[in-house]
C-alpha cells in the first residue's frame, strides 16, 4: 500500500490574535517570522496514513507545496514516521488559486507515481476552502470520499468511516482513491520520537520547481487564478467578565445556572 | 555567525514543548503539592526517546547532540522543574558518564535500560561533610577479592531512592585526596545498600532527593568505572553536560516566569488600566526577557561548543552561573508582578520561585562558579578567548579542571 499525504504549512493558529496581519494586496496572512506548523487536519491525515501502514504495510509519502521554509513541514512529517517526502517550491506557484494548487499537486503525484491512496486534510487551518481533496481527486481522476476519520482495508477494498452530522457512514471504495480527513479520537497525531527526528534530519528531500513538473503558466500561478479573495474582515471579539455573588456554593451554582440560561448557553 | 537551530534541534524542541504543554504542565502544580515523583511523565519521556537522548542508537538512545539535550531540558523545566532535574541527572550525568567512561559490558548492561526508562539513573558525589569541596569526601571503598566494600553516607542524591543504578564516588585511598577517588556503578539491590532519609525541600518537591547509607555495601569489581583513582576525572568530565543541563533548567523556569507575568500583567487591572501599562511593570518584563535571552544564548553556546569538541569549561560555568541567577531574579520579579496573588499557591509563580532557589546551589554554587571563571582568567596560561569572534589568544590548552578545579567544586579552595 502506497499512501501520499498532502500537507500544508500554515502560520500556527495558536498565535495571539494581535499578531495576525494581512497583506492588503493578496489578502493573505503575512508570515513575518511567525511560527509555522502543519495544518491540523493534515496532521490527522498523516496519523491515518501511519496507522494504516502499521496494519497493512507499505509506504507513506508526504507532499507539500509551499515556500522553501515548508521543508520544515516535510521534516516534521518525516519525524512522525513517514517514509519519504517531496517539496514543490516555486514562488509563482504559490499564488495559484485552489484549482491551480490541485493541478500542481496532481502533477507532482503523477511524477511520484499515483498511489493507492491520496490523503488531504478536510479543510486547511488558514484559508479554509475545504476543496483540496475533491479538486485533487478530480485532477487525478480518482473517486473521492470526504470528511473521513479512519481508513481500513477489507478484501482489497477501502472501508472508510465518513463523519456526518450525528453519526457516521461506512463507505466501501476501490483503490486508488482520494480521501479528505477530519479529526476524531482515533487519529490524534502522534508525537515524533527523537530517534525518528534524528533520522528525518538526515533524509534528503527532493525539491521541485514548476519546470520539473512540466507546469504551464496557463494552468497555475496568479495569472491562471479564477478565484480571487476580494476582502477579508476580522471579527471583533469582546470578552467581559461577570462575578456572581452568593452566600453558599449552592446559591452561587444556582445563580450561575440561571445566568447561563438567560444567556441561552444552556 | 549563525544562530539557527538545525532541523533536528528544532523538531526535538517542538516535540518536547508540545508534550510538556499538553501532558506535563497540567500536572506540575499537583505533583508539587503532593510531593509526588513524576513517574508517569518520565515513562512518557522515555517513550518519546528523551531519556538517554544523547546516547548513540546502538545503545538505545537517539544520538542527539548537547544542544538538543539543553533544548529538551528547557521545555521540560518550563512545565515542571522537578521533572527537569530528574531528567537532567539521568541524561547529562548518569548516561553521559556510562557512555563516555563505561566498559562495553557496562554500556550494554545499563544504557538500553536507562534509555527505555526501565531504570533511572543517579549521580552521588555529595556527602554530609563534603559539598563544594567534593574532593574531601570520606566514603571509602575497600577491595575484598572480587568485591569492593563501600562504607559511608551520601547525601542529596537526586533520583536517589528511585534509581536502578547510581554513579557513586568513594575513596579507594583516603591518603591520596582527589587522586584516591573512584567511581562505581551501584545497584540498590546489593547487600549493604540502604536508602536513608528522603529530604523535605523548599522547592522541586516532586523530585526525589535521598540519603544513601552504605554499610559494607558490596559492589562487584566489574562495576568500577575506570581505574582506581580515576573517579574525580570521571566526575569532572561530566561538568559541561551537567552544568549546561542545569543552566537549561534555569532558562526553562525563567521562561515560565516571564510567560506567566506577561499574561497576568495584561489581565490584572489597577487604577483603571492593565498593570502592563505601568512602566514599572514594563521594565521588569523587559529586564526579564533580556536576561532570559542572554542565559539561553550562553547555555546553547556552551552546548554547541561541546558538540564541536571544543573546550568549554568556562562557558559552561558562565552559563550555569548566569542562568541560575537570572532565573532567581525572574522568579522574584514574577511574584512581585503578581502582587499578593504571587504569594499564593493558586498561581504557578509561587512554585517557580521555590523551584528556582536551588539553581544557584546545586551542580556548583554560584560562588564556586565565580571561582572557576576567575581562576581561568587569572591562570598563568589563560584559556583561549571564550569568544570565537574575539581576539584569539592562541590554541593553548584550556587551563582545564584537571589543573585544580573540582567537580562542582574547588580542590583545597575553601578549607585552610
Ligand atoms: C535539591 C538538591 C539536589 C541535589 N542533587 C545532588 C545530586 O544528585 N548529586 C550530588 O552529588 N549532589 C547533589 N546535591 C548537592 C549539591 O551539589 C550541594 O548542595 C552543593 O554542591 C553545595 O554543597 P553544600 O550543600 O555542602 O554547601 P557548602 O559546600 O557547605 O557551601 C556552603 C556555602 O559556602 C560557600 N562556599 C563553599 N566553598 C567556598 C569557597 N571556596 N569560596 C567561597 N564560597 C564557598 C558555598 O558557595 C555556599 O554558599 C543536591 C543538592 C540539592 C539541594
Ligand atoms: C500574606 C498576605 C497577607 C495580607 N494581609 C492583608 C490584610 O490583612 N489586609 C488587607 O487589606 N490586605 C492584605 N493583603 C493584601 C495586600 O495588601 C495586597 O496584596 C497588596 O496591597 C497588593 O495588592 P494586589 O495583591 O492586589 O496587587 P496589585 O495591586 O494588583 O499589584 C500587582 C503589581 O502591580 C504593581 N502596580 C500596581 N499599581 C501600580 C502602579 N500604579 N504603578 C506601578 N506598579 C503598580 C504592584 O506594585 C504589583 O507589582 C495581604 C496579602 C498577602 C499576600
């Protein structure tokens, strides 16, 4: 079983909100030395892939389109235990719209060799488009199941758990297949082991540019973008603190319950 | 000059930080309050490969460098300084010494188990009458056939009552002073070994600090490290990693102080505004942050120097001295910024201040480190400039500890 996991490097969503800055032209978040992480659901996707490899054997490959610093994301994935990684890094490609990004990733996947399973996160932690899995499946001509928490293999077919409101569906699909991953208790990303980190640091990771993938300007980059973000607004959040009085703990608890009901929290 | 971490160093730091934030920090106050040894966290750290992390893979370690080891200790101590000291003694003294000085058989017997966390390590030099002046230790080791009989009392042994192996220093010839000291690997199951008092401490209350009593304690000859009389050299060789480890612990505690203070200063309002808007508070925060950065750089540089095989006795002393004192200042200021709440156990800075206090005492008191640094400066053959970018003073050998500087300690430095 060969699994390719597409991972995106984003600014750590845990940073304090006052450090969040937008580039007024591109309407993208400015990196400015902020700490970078693998987008959360992509980490769940890595975990799904590693668990599957532990069960059925095979190989897990991490693929990332990003700035040269995105090598850090590949190295993190290698530290978690994936077998190899590929980075596509070329400035013009980074300005592609999601359709263009899917095209780049599809080309890279074809160059690596279309695997049995392509995994993406179900939504990225920054732009949040929720489209990469399906677009990539389309570009590769693969069936696609979205919002999946677990993938198993039964009788040579994939049995995937698709999370829906208030429950799940079990979907059977033939390989090769593209799946977008959502988190649940079964795919909490593992910690890297120090030994794997040391090995990851030594591993060579090929870096490709547009020309290496035979990409043309008509399909990718800012010129080919058919979507453009026009405006972004940052919600103003206000927090306020109320202290409830009461003689006894029971009184205070009752006061709290009433207040929460008033606020329609409960 | 390049201050960038390598991929491996950064990933190790991030991994340990994530673990420390998620699994260690939430337990720290409770472990401290109950004086409960961090058994489970240590087990988890073993699973991640943090225990024995600098040991090469063929003996079960991760083969990480000293810089990574310091980064890990900073993150662990930022969450729980008690766990920090337990790991520091295990990694930077016990594992280091067994790997550097142990026979092949000793390495095979202990290192894999230490790396898996099956056993913990301890390092026992201090005695009731010998602290800074470690060379004056009185515990004796007398050879009887294929055994040594050890007699004496060891004090202040971190991990002492928990350890599966203790590197213990005793004299095989009292008349020869430091040249009579020999290092042994002592397993607590041997006859004549007894765990004495467990110390009640001001801080690091979740760590284990025990007295060890040796009454004709039988240690097989094959558990001697090196030759008779080489013990002091063995202790000295672990100076750099041990001190850098404690410096890293100090940086971690200080960082926790700063983070708690920034958070509190933003939230706490007096006189109609957050106290962070008072310049008196801002200056405290600025001083704290600056000293922490300086301490971090000194620590990582001593470690990097060690990783490059360069002499760094003085750098390690400077790092330990400065970081431990900076951590105490940071902790005192953190409590001050918290006002009356800083004095209560409800806020973590109360614990940070208690934990920080010992930093200027163990692994060489501040006084002893000033002495070591001054001796190097004043020695007839001064060490090469500590600044790689400074005036080169030649490649001469560093007036190293071998020439009169004791373990945490000065030989004959104090007593008349
Ligand atoms: C929590 C804790 C954990 C410890 N863990 C370990 C451990 O795992 N293994 C171990 O072997 N030891 C351990 N120690 C012992 C520690 O290393 C000693 O406490 C330390 O070396 C100081 O020795 P002392 O306490 O005997 O103080 P002393 O040496 O008696 O010093 C008392 C004071 O005199 C000063 N002084 C001494 N000599 C001089 C001098 N020449 N010039 C100027 N001033 C001087 C000192 O700086 C200090 O201020 C631990 C101690 C503590 C508190
Ligand atoms: C053990 C103990 C016993 C006590 N006993 C009593 C008692 O019997 N009766 C009683 O009434 N109170 C008592 N207190 C409360 C004590 O007086 C207050 O803690 C003290 O006044 C400080 O107030 P605070 O803790 O709210 O800190 P804050 O006023 O919130 O101060 C926090 C920090 O901000 C600084 N700060 C505040 N304003 C400014 C400013 N304008 N410019 C610069 N810096 C500023 C402070 O100096 C401090 O460093 C006690 C406290 C303790 C810990």
